[in-house]
């Protein structure tokens, strides 16, 4: 190969791409499980068996009846009983009878085996969240002893779960999704995620700071007022920009992913 040919080949391999950027769009509904035994007893345990109370079953049935005609393209749940039973109540009442798909990454924050035994003591808040009084922002990297997760750990799980959901269910588009919808758009998939308050709050907040994750920095994390009561829910349109391979920032954790846009169409309750 001549020097000229080599130079031309090298230049071609390093030239910027003209490939169009692509987008993935999906409508997601975040749903918290119904009232459960742990809510009633005030437990902080990681036991997967945590059934709904009578009140929780009524809440789940009422939400299912409210959503009986709502199109659901995928119904995802954490593996914990309280979430699975809530999701099943939605599925049973819905006209499409969607299958409940259990996703392990959607479970609640793990507290470990220690903190439940001290929940009525002065050291409880520090043991759980790394602070000394209720109302202070938690230390996001603090892990309760004996197997607990930090808020940062939960955010990492939420981020990974959302990437999987977008990759599997998102509709590929050539342009950003711009349709305005008051409730549920009919031209992109609707994915329902039945999970837990802390997990869903971390998921919501990681979407807010998707391209500049700061969830392991307590002083930089973008805290929100997001909170769901039992069987409370919210609905959002997400549009994720996919950056072509040769233009990505190698420092990004998911280098093909660009900014995320989120439009809330039904506020949380």
C-alpha cells in the first residue's frame, strides 16, 4: 500500500460520522405496591414474603378497576410479594390481562438484618441513613451494617433497570418524541413498573440527572419531593437519545446513551 493510500485510509477511519442520532421513546407508569404487613408493623426487613393487608388488597383492586381499560404493553414487578400481588390485581382487572413479568432489580432498598431490631432506639436514623436526626439529607453512600444498601446502590440498580427497559421496550425513532399527551399516548409502548417508594424515588431522580449522574454525592445529588403513597402512581414520557459509537464520551458509564427527556403526564399521588 502506498503512503498516499495509507494516509487516505487513516483519514477515513478517523473522520467524524454523519450517521443520524437515534432515540428510544416509551411511556412509563410508576406504581407503588398496596398497604402491606411491613407498613402495618413498621418493619425494616428484606424478607421477600410480605403480603398485602386487607386494606392493601382493597387498594390494589381499586387501582385495577380504575385501570381496567388502560392499554398496558408490559407489566413489570419486583420479586417482593407486596409488589407482585399488586401487579397481579392490575393484570386480573385489565381488559388485556397482561402477564406480570418479575424483574429482580426493581426491589426495594435492602436494609440488612440489623436495623429492624433497633427501630425504636435513638440510633436508628444514623444506622439506616448515616445521619443523626429525621429531616436531614441522608449520606448517600452509607450502607446499613449486615447487608444493607446505600441510596447510591439503589440508584445504580434503578439506572441499570431503566436502561434495560428502554432497550427492550422503547420505540426507535429518528427524531425526538414531541407528541403532547394528557394521559397516555397511543403511538409508543406503555410500560407499568410496580415497585417500592424508595426505589421509585431513586429511579425518578436518576432520570432527572440521567446524563450527569451524581447519586453517590450527597451534596450534589438532585433531591426531589417525589413520594408515592400505597398504590400511588405517576406517568411519564421518556425519550432517550442514542449517541453513535464514534462520538461518545468514553467516560460515560453507558457510552451510547445521551440525554434523557422526561415529560410528566400524570403527577404522582
